[in-house]
C-alpha cells in the first residue's frame, strides 16, 4: 500500500496541479513536449487525434506531429485575427 500524506498537503498538491493546467503550454519536461494535453481546450483535440490514428497511447513521433498540427492551428487563428 502507498504512503499516506496529510489531507492539507494533498489539497495543496491538487491546487498546484489545477494552476498548472490553466495554460495550454506544458511546463519544461525531459521529453520536449510543448503542449499540456490535460488542458480542457487541448484534451478533446488530443483524444480525437488518438482516435483518428486508432491508438490509445501515442509514440513520441505521433505526439510531436499532434503538437505541430495544433501550433499550425494557433498560427492560423492569429493570422486571421490580424486581418
């Protein structure tokens, strides 16, 4: 069985997790991922992409391809707004 932590510490960790999920950008990580796939705006796109590929878990190459698609979508939206 796992190690128990006090309730107040668990609440603080949950609060930090929620704060980190407010940005679509992921914090620095050793894998080089740039997008936070747990963000409410990104998650549905990520799930749809996985479904389209017929995968439950993406390889690094697939994940980077997904991120490239999303960044292109973001750039397209920015350019449409500036017109």
